[in-house]
């Protein structure tokens, strides 16, 4: 579903923020992308979803090039950034209907999906309020719901659990598992290694822009915890 081949990204001075990254996320995968702050996680994710341009390497989603077929890629992708930047002059329901319009979701489908996820994340009563009045956690919940409306084939999340209360965190993890059982591919970054260990079937560790370890959870941990595997890979590098 998602293929990243030899992707690199340089900023001012020629220093590479991401250096020759390659990885593959298949339908049904929950793929964790972990590393220190500044390791290159968000840079890679933003290139995948078409927010950040790049010249080195190739990224494809569902067989379509992110560079050359961006609309085809966006039709099947949903992105939840680490800091939800929503239209604060809209109400929650106006924003969700706007996203449903963008993806051409019919009235019956959108109503059912919005009700389902708003109830699960317990923000149904706040949908008539302006997004500008929402807390960070409520904005995060609205962003998550907007990402689920069109039932994406690829769900990309950047630190999705930051700002969520424990119940919402549990709900999102359950939704992610259900989506993968239906064949959705999920690629997400996180600092919470315990969550990644329990949730992911594959993981990649990035340091200074380079992948230093990648594989199935069993391959990387080999009977140890993901935290131990991460510290060992980080130390060996």
C-alpha cells in the first residue's frame, strides 16, 4: 500500500534531515515509526502525505506516485498531524461535513460515520460548538474523526496519542486494530514505546535521518521489550 524507496530530504546547508529511507507498509499492517526528536519521523511522514516536496527517492501509495499522481494518493489516504490545525471559525459538524464533501461521501454514510465516531470519542454534544473553543484534545478527536469519514486505505498519523485522554487513547487503538482487520494500512510515529509494542506488527527505528533497524516486532525484539531493542539499536549506532 505504501512504498518508500531511497527517500532523502535536505534542508539549508546541504545537511540531510532524512537519508536514503526505504520501507514498505502493506494492507493490514500497523507500522510503528520510532526515534528521537529530530530523527526525521515527521519529515518522512509529511513527504508521504504530500505536505513536503522532495526530489530524492520515490514514494507510492496504492501504486500511485505521490509526486506525479498526488490526487489519486490523497483519495485513499488520511493524515492526522501531531498538531491539529483545523478551521477554528467552523463548528465541529461544519468541519466534518466539509471533509465529507471533499471526499464525496453521501449524506447517509457521513451521518452514520460521524455519529459513530463522535459517540465513541464522546464529543457529540460539542459538534455544534466552534472549533476555536475546543481544547487540544477535542481538536485531536475532531481531526481523527475527519480522517475516518472516507474509510481510507492508508491512515498516516504523527504522534496521534499526544493530548488524548486515556479513554480516547484506548478507543483510537481499538479503531486502528479494527481498520487493519479490514485491510487498511496504518503508518504512525510515536514516542510511546509500550503502545507501539502492543499495537504494531512492524516497526522501524530512525536515527539522524537513517533507518537503523526495521522488521516485524518479533524480529526486532527477539524476546526482549521494544524499549530494550530501541536502546540497543540506538546505542550500537
